[in-house]
C-alpha cells in the first residue's frame, strides 16, 4: 500500500503496529503495518513494488512520521 492509503487506515484506527524486516535480497529494510486482524500491509511505491530503505534509522523514521509508536523489528539469523 502506498503512504496515502496507510495514512487513511491509521486515521481510522485500523493499524496495530509497524513492522520492519530485511529486504528479500538483504539489501535494506521493508516497512509494513499490521492491521487489527493481523494482516501485514507492506509499504509500496507507485506501481506496487515494495519500498526498500537502506538504513534501519530511515525505515524507523517513516513509521514515526506516520504516528506509529509500536514497532517490531524482524531479523533473520
């Protein structure tokens, strides 16, 4: 989902938390929001591709700008 769509869901109080997880190729971080039913909604660019942030700080800042305070970081070992 693009930022505007996610903002609407946040405004309707339909989001439980933000999730940060490694990109599929290990080259950055994906941002997702989890709705109240437990579905993960990835942040996408126009065109539907998942948005990749190359630093954890930048990815976290996006969630903070959206007003999300509960954030989980998923790491692969």
